């Protein structure tokens, strides 16, 4: 929203409480009220890393298509490579992702998928642009090149990552992320902790956990010092109130068990759970991991 306003665009904001998904019906209402077709694009995030929520991309996209004019511009940074995002089937116009998430390599590369409708819009666009001028990239792509010097080392890394993904297969990749999500979320509940996100809309990439009586920042510090595991903290008003466990990309069952064990041991040392509850969390997680 800040970027759009910097470019002088008029912005209609649709939001939801942190931890709850965006309501597709609100998008439908705003789009249907736009009789003059003045809305040019609908921009939103599929998998929200700060809260662990995944939004109903398919339904929201269908409402955008019914509008007929607006483009869908979707941040799929933490959903591409973790769950199925059928770009053509859902008629998504612009989908963006990054190398540091599902593609399992360092940050530095971005990926953008464009529909024909999006390319036509790019041709008509009169907004100022230079380095991220998609028309320049498209022209260079036709010559198997790049308009500017790319991160060549990351291109080689991407080649290897894609070979790994092809070897595992997309269905198995999606299944692995789903079972890791279920193992983590259900183990957390066994440890008397609460999920921050609406349980019906949990992201396959990250689990956000409320600490309530425990300072999340102190908890994260203990995990890092004692187990050399780095958990993400809460952002903005959630700092100190939640911590987040990423299970995206190159993560295996052992990693899930390891982080659950570290969380359990720390809670046990704090006197927040019993040894039996710590053991039950591992059993619960293992049950979901074994089903994969």
C-alpha cells in the first residue's frame, strides 16, 4: 500500500484482524460496486508469513475475473513451492515469488508469472519505471538474456534446487509441507500453547504460536542459546507475544522433531509443562509425520 501511494495511486484497503484470513466476500462487494471499472488491480498476499495465515486465493481470483478489468497481483513468496498454486487454472494475472523461500536458495532472485492480460496492461502503463520495467525483461528473455547483470551464482543454485524439486515431485513436496504443518500445529497444542492463526487457514510454510504468559523474545533467545535454533519473532504489536516456526523449503521430518523437542525442553525448564506432555508432543508429531 505504501508503494502504491508513493506512485500517486488511489488505494482501497481491505484488511482483517491479524491471525484471520481476508474475507473474499469483501473483495466481491468492492469489485461489484465499481460500475465504472476504475479499479485497475487487486494486490494481496497468499501465504502471510507474519501471522501464519493462508488466504483463499482461488475464490478472490474468481471475483477479480468477474470484474473483467482489474488485474490480480499476488504475493506468493511463501506459497509457491509449498502448496499447489495453479496459475492458469485460477486465472491469476501476476504472481511473484522469491528464491529464498520454496526454492531453497539465498535471496537475490525474483520470479514473476504474467498472463496475457497483464502483459497488455504493462504495454499501456504510463507509471514511471526503470530497473523493474517488465517490458525490458521480456525483450531480453526472447534473446535468452537479462537486461541487467543477474546474480549468476544464484542462477546456478536455482538450477540445482529445481533438479531436487523435480526429483522429489511436486505432489510429494506439497504433501511434505502439509504433514509438517499438521505435525507442528498439533504438537504445539499438546504443549498447552495456542496457535495464533485461524486453524482452518494455516499456512503450509510457517506456524505462528502465541506465548501469553511467556515473553516470546526471551523464549526465542533461550532456544537459540541452548539449541542453536533460530525462531522468528512477532512483528509490530505482536513482538514479544508470538514466535514463528518456519517449515518451508529444505526441511525434513527430523528438523520438525528437533524444533518440537527444543520447544518442549524449554517449556519444561520453565515449569510450564510436564515431562509427560513433552513426550506426548513428540508422539503427536510423529503420528502426522508417519502418515506422509
